[in-house]
C-alpha cells in the first residue's frame, strides 16, 4: 500500500511526486491522459524565482532548470510607447526563469520515472472513497478494474478533475469571479520578443511572450459575447497584434493553436477534506495576468510534500495548517492578478477606470516603493501561516 496516491500528473502532481520521492515517501501517480498528451500540453511559460528555489532546495534544479534563461526586463508599451521594468533588480536580484510548462512537465516526469516512480497513464473512472477514514481509490485501465488503499490522497487533477468534486458540497466554500474581459490566445511559429511584452491602450490589451527559441504565445483582449476571435482570419489577428503592440514590423508566422482563455478566478476553501488534500488548479484558478497559475500549483505541492512527509513520520501539525498556509498565498496572488488586470486592460472603455489604470501605471514607473511591491509579487512570495503585523 503506497503512503500517498497523487491524482493528476500536471505541474502540481509531478512536483509533489518528485519531492515525495526525494523524501523516500512511497507514492503512486494516476493520470487520465497518455504520456505524450501530458508532455505536449503548452500553457504557462515562466517559473517565478520562488518556484525555482523550490527545485533548488530539493536538489532538482539540475534536472528541471538546466538551460532555462533567467528573466530580465518586462516591457510595457503604453499606446506604443515603451517602458522597461527591471523586476528582478527591483526584487533584490530574485529573477524568474523562462521555462515553458511542457518542458517543465517533461523534465519532472522523466526525473520521477528515472527514480523508479510509479506513474500510471490512461486511467479512467477514478473514484475516491472513505476520505475521512481509510482512503482508497478505484479506477479502470486497459487491463481492468483496480483499487488502491493509501494513507493520504493528493488531488492534483486540475479544475475539471474528480478530487474536488469528491468533497461534499457543504464542506466547501467556493468563490468565483468573472473579470468581464475576453482573452484570445494564439501560439505561433514566430520569433519570441526580446523581453516579455504587453501592449496597453484604448484598442485593448495585447501581449507577446516567448515559448521557446522559435515560438511565441500572443494574447488579445476581445469583447466576450460580441464576437468569437477564433474565427478571425490570420491576417486580422496579426494586424490587431501589430496595432496594439505598436510594432508595424512584428513578424508573423504559422498559427498553430487558437484558444479562448476564461478570465475567471476561482478558489475553494478549505483545500483539504479528511485525508484528501487539494493542490494547484484543483483548488484554485487564477487569470494568466501575473503568470501565477503554474507557480501556485508548484508552491502548493512544495508545502504539501513537506507536510505529508512530517505527518507520515508522526507529526501532523503542518498538514493541519496546509490549507490555511496555501490559501494565504492564493488570495495574495488573486489580488495581485486582479490589480494587474485592471492596470493593463481597457475596461469597457469606461473613461474613469481608464484614468485609474493610467494612474496605477504611472505610479509603477515613478514611485520606487510601488515598483518594488510589484516586483516582489512577480518574484513570488513564501507562504505565511497567518498575519504578521509590520
Ligand atoms: C492558455 C493558458 C495559459 C496559461 N498561462 C499561464 C502562465 O503564463 N503562467 C502561469 O503560471 N500559469 C498559466 N496558466 C495556468 C497553468 O497552466 C495552470 O495553473 C497549471 O497547469 C496548473 O497545474 P496543475 O498541475 O494544478 O493542473 P493541470 O496542469 O490541469 O494538471 C492536472 C492533471 O490532472 C489530470 N487529470 C484530470 N482529471 C483527472 C482524473 N479524473 N484522473 C486522473 N488524472 C486527471 C489532467 O490530465 C492533468 O494532467 C495558463 C493556462 C492556460 C490554459
């Protein structure tokens, strides 16, 4: 019987599995999709400084971060006028790394398997049982039906997974917030920008981020309900990007993926029920503004790995604090993401909100304290178990 069953092999589940393996905790990972699907899913692109430290502390930096460029400037173009922010310097040298999510996942997966890890792909009908007493999971695969008992279950199966749904509704409080903005994202075989780039202006938000040496992810704000930008011809997409990024010479390329990103936030409290602990998108989703989704997943997994290891050695204090510790950071990041969203989007063309957003933007480039506070959140924060007054 394994000590822990981890449901889901995304950033949260694979970080947790590797950290448990390093601590000699026996775990099994169950993943619904096949290996190539998991390894090729392209989403986030930045591991913040705090996330990098998690892998360094665990002795996994060599495997996970090799060759990953360090973040430098962030470029914000206001109506085409460039402004560079040296966030790592403002954060006292705490730089993030450019690591496409699929590369991070591929490396974590390889490391776990090379260490003898038990990862079962293509499982179906996963069900969680007896979570408040002696947990077990059932699932089916090509060879039939299976049942595993364990001491603890880690629900790392994303927003649509089975783990959170296994908690009785009256045991959870959920918070959902629709940011009222549409985001259209495309992946393209197009050269990456020199620095992560955001265009701000009356025509709406646009962004351009690297996804490897020859690929880019672009984002465009659109009006939800009024149009479906996935139907835009490619030349319309490129024209909008050139216009909003203030770069008529922006090179185009083959668009390989078109997606609508729901600009929605969600938090479920608490992140635990009996012997089930939720981590990552299973417990919370955050808009991509501020690039914190994958980082929150990894930070949760780090806290959970330490807490489970201690509990299995006889001290469950950290496990009892797990949900509070992770929720504190989750709400900090939700607030940061919303703050950032309001600064860079044209909110329904409302002139008052546009002026507020401009005041926020100007303060970032004229007030050192404001810039340092921003850079601190970009670098990532450690979780504090409660409020400490300054
Ligand atoms: C287009 C897009 C852009 C994004 N950009 C950014 C960004 O720039 N920066 C950032 O930090 N974040 C970004 N995110 C968010 C980030 O990708 C997620 O926060 C991150 O993937 C969460 O990791 P996770 O491990 O919690 O969940 P997931 O990555 O969703 O992994 C969950 C895993 O569980 C598996 N699973 C699901 N159900 C079951 C089941 N019943 N049984 C077994 N396995 C199951 C899934 O197949 C999956 O492998 C973006 C997301 C999207 C969609």
